[in-house]
């Protein structure tokens, strides 16, 4: 199973970006989304250190909410 998480781009340096994922900042490559004009403030899906798709803020929020519900259900078990 592959897993990608949404992150907000906070800094770009060439084809590398610093992304905020739930308050944790990580570096990610933008090489796979070079044709999608990613900028600071945009959301991207991150998988194994690579941005694999640019997504809009509403989609990012929906994914994060789903993650929150899964985590909540898991802690209730």
C-alpha cells in the first residue's frame, strides 16, 4: 500500500521545497511536479520525500480530516 500525505509548501529552493505536514517541516523534491507550477502556499501530496501531485486547499483539508477521524477511531479501540 502506498501512502501520501498533504503538505503545505513554505519555502522553495530550486527543485526542493520545505513543506509543513501537520506542524512538522520536511524537505521534499518537486521534480515530479515540475509541470504543475507549485508555489509557496500551495499544497502537495508527499510520498517518500517527493511531491507527487499539487492539490487544492479543500482537498488537503479533507484528507487531513479523514486522517484525524482514523486516528480518533484508532485511539478509541
